[in-house]
C-alpha cells in the first residue's frame, strides 16, 4: 500500500544504494548474455561439446570464487569499495570487448582464455565490492531491504540482458543469412554484436560508478591513525 510500500523510496536517497543497483542491473545484463551466447559460440562455432564448454568457462568461476572469498575484502579495506568496483568493471568491459574479436576459427588459448581471465577477475573484484556499497548506503533498519534489493536487481538485469542480447544476436544472424552469409559467419557476427552491446552496458555502468557512487574517504582510517591518538581517544 501507499502507507507501507514494499520498497520505500527513501532508500534511494543514498547515492551508493541507487548507484550500486543501477550498476548491478547493467553489469549482470552483460554477464548473463556472455555466459549464454559465449556457450553457444563455443558449441556452434568451435564445435565444443557440453563438457568442453564447461571446462572452457572454468577460469571464470575459479577466479571469481577465489577473489570473492579470499582477496576482494582485503582489497576493499585497502583501496575502497568504489575503486574495486571501477577496476572490476574496466576489466569486465575489456573482456567483453575482446570477445567481439573471437574469430570463426578461434583458438582457446589465444582467443578465449584471455577473455575468461578478464571476465573472472573483473567479476570477482566488482560484485563483492558492489554489495558492500549497496549495504553501506542503507540505515540499520533498511539493511534487509537493501540486501534484497541488490539481489533482485541482479535477477532483473540477468533476465533482461539475456533476453535482449539473445534477441539482437539472433536477429543479426538471421539478417546476414538472408543476405547470403554462411551460417557460421552469420552466427559469429550475431554473437559479436551481443558481446559489443554487453561491453557498452558495462561502460555505462562505469560512468555511473564515476558520477553517482560516493568517493571513499579514508578507506583505512584505523591503519592511518597515530598510536598516540588512539591512546588519547
């Protein structure tokens, strides 16, 4: 109801909450599209089977998991969450842009592995820091709401991104086939279009991170404080 809304608009007064959710939608849209269409590229263009496709994506999951669990929190404490979000988004956009160069006769080590390394590192740096920012901008009473909101925007971004990018890719491929292109070349061009649009979405997310997210102030205040000041406090 109007008196007790599901999502009170007051939560969006925080620049970090608003910016984090916008970045989440855009970056996850590009990521979900990459996973789906990247798998199609590996299977339909390079001829990978299901097991080979899963193994091809393993560097993404290993890097993302390792950074998220062991290192990103330390980097956030050292350099600040906003800095880690920006670094992750730049790597993520670079990986998607590089994927647009994957050829019909692609080699995994030369054309795919660098993409996976960039995407895994970027996601491992960006998403944990993004969650930190989304929660830091909420009051104690709105903490549960902020957590649910950032997870919901991830689902919305993934669903919309996958639908839009897959549709655009299929439309591009169909048009090229109608113009006389071979199936393989047309499909590859369609995937390239989707990866390029995904990279553009992440670039927009970078712009939002630069303009909306609040800059860190003293990312490690405890470490920088003089011991005598601590005793005086």
